């Protein structure tokens, strides 16, 4: 398992939503405490453009895809892509904003990975090197 903290980025054509800025900062804080990186996940048109505005909030690395299958409300393809990446790279945690789209993706990702899911969390931290 890596020490990277991933976070899901919702955006409009490459312009990150406010929740993405908040998650970037929190992912950076957590990753720094466990000697990892804050890694953003963005899908759809303009996904690669989110790196610049989020780098000042702690984004270290971006995994992005602008494939056509991620257009519109693409829950299933996003969850599958994230599951494939998570199996391969094994992040310490994946953070999602509390939005309908993100909750839907998180639930499907949890089912694909057979992992735990904690929702409606307002604070998370590191104690003795563990989340």
C-alpha cells in the first residue's frame, strides 16, 4: 500500500469546484503526515486543466482522463477506472466531496474494491502514523 492520499475532483470543463480546493488541502495535509502525496482524480472534458489551479492547494500529482466515456453523468465508467487504478497503485485513502455524483461514485467504488466506506465525514486526521 502506498502512502498517497487520493481525492476526487469535480470540475466544470477544467475549472475545479470549491470542494476540490478543500479536498486538495486536506489530502495534502494527510499525505504529508504519512509521507505520501496528494493525488487528484479528474475525469471528463477539461480534466487535465484542473492541475494548475489545484497545485497551490497541495495537489502533487494528477490522474486525469478526458475520454469520451466520461462525458455527462458517467458514474459507472469513473468508478471502474478508479477501481482499476486503486487496485494497481493502492492509495492509503480516497477522499470524496459530499455531492450526489461523488457519493454515487464512492459507493460503486467501494463495492468494486470490497473496501470500507465512511460517509458524511467532516474531519479526518493522522494519529501515530495511521489515518
